[in-house]
C-alpha cells in the first residue's frame, strides 16, 4: 500500500486543476463582495433617494427621477440577494451585468457629465461588471 505522499506524487495536479481549485477558494469572496456591492447600492439609493433623484435634475421630471431611483434600488437589492442564493447566483450575476449596461447607457444619455465626475460613478461600473462576469463564470448552472 502506498503512503499519501507517494499517491499524491504519482498523480500530480495539472495546471487546470490548480486554477480550478484557486477559483473555487476565491468564489465565496467574489460572491460576498458582489452581493454586498449591490445590496449597499440599493440601500443607499433608498436612504438617499432625494439626493439620488437630484442627480437627474433637468434630464427628467422629478417624479420620473424618483421612479428611476426606487426602481433601480429595488433591482439592485434583488440582484444582491439573488447572488447569495446558490440556484440564482449565476442568473443574478448576469442580471447585474445587464443592469450595469443599462446604467451605463442611461447615465451616458441623461447625465453625461458623470463621466468626468472626480469620484467616477460611471467608470466604476466596469470593475463591477468584471466581478459579476467572474461570479457568473464560476457558478455552475443547476
């Protein structure tokens, strides 16, 4: 009978297996980060809805701006919570990418000045989309 060391030495891990193992170790952190980002975005939008709606001043009517803010906040919360539920994690991550694209298009059309904002609210959408793509790629369909 071979020892554990001898058995492992006879079956070395391939590069793909090592990458898969590392990715699976990182997946919970990626999921929690993505979820926290979207939940925080939704909660902040609800708590600061008047300030958020003012960002759209002049672009749309105040009532419409408030609907955009609250609708976006609810969508953000749904994505953040969906990522935490394993059967929905992949679809929620893909929804995050789709909604991010919607935010990019809407932000570009309604508030193009945000591209030059020192805090970069539109620029920060790209790393968020990359994170969501990573989660979608690493979560299997069930």
